């Protein structure tokens, strides 16, 4: 009976740990952005125009990440040091190769039980 209770406890712990990770995991690939801004600044509009994005053609969802690279698989010529002032974020819309990404929120750490 003790082994059965131990197995049940381990199973419950595993399920709770997975649920906690799912709750806090980044829904997309975590990014490291050079800038994260909360408004339509000249820097944002400049990058948008470089990418051919008209501010009226898309719904800009703030915060906006600029000059972002994926943390999990950065480009070969990029040394990834996501330290201040760079920000590690998860962005809802990242369709422009990291030059600009919309709907960025801080990437919370994965919690474990």
C-alpha cells in the first residue's frame, strides 16, 4: 500500500508541475529584444516603415519589441546576452523576423513544484 501511495503522490506532483509550467511558459519562442516600448515612438514607426508596415494597416499591440532575436535558436553570428538593457519577452505577433514584434510581455521564469 505504501508503494501505491508513493506512486500516487509522485503522479500528482508531476501533473501539478506540468500544469504550473504550462501556465507560465511562453506561448511562442522567447525573444531577447534590444528595446521594448509602450507607445508609438519614432523608433517604432521607423522600424515599421523599414519593414513596410503602415501604422494604419495593422493593429499595433503594445508593448512592442524592437530588434529581437530568438533565445532558443539565435542566429549563428549573434552572441546572445539577454541582459539589461535588453529584455527577455514573449510576443504575441512576431511576423517580421524579429525586427519588430507586437504584444510583448516579460517572459516569466518557468516555475517548478
